[in-house]
């Protein structure tokens, strides 16, 4: 993700921490070490990112779209969603100068 530095990795870490490392391992089928590489700021795994299916499974468990909203923010839309559950999220992307997440 050239040009975005550690921004996606920080949100991946937030997602894993929100769900919890042990549940995240079970939901993704990945080890703690592998999950750690996805959000590590060390140079060696800098080109490793979590697969989208794993992100979706974790965001369902977290109840908040940490990584997806971070990605959309880099594209400069506004995100508006209201939900009681993940399946009820409604996204509306609008071109704007900044990303606003309204819960």
C-alpha cells in the first residue's frame, strides 16, 4: 500500500485487538505470529496484509468495520452507517475532502 505508510496496518491491529487475539486466530485460521505480521511495522513483513475474507470475518465479530472504513478513508469518501448488527450496515459513500464515520 504505497503512499499510506502504516495506516492500514494500524487499523488491522485495532481490529485484531477489538476481537481478541485468541478468537481472531480461531476465526481466521491463522496463528498469533501470522496475525502479528499483518500489523507489524517492521520492514520484513511490510508487504503482507490480511486477506479480505479474514477481514470480513473479524469485522463481523467486532461489530465495526475497522479496516474497511480505513481503506475508504484513504479514498476520501464519507461513510455513514447505522446498524444494530453487521448485517444491517448501510454504507453511503459521498465524495468529500475528509472521511467522516457517523455511528
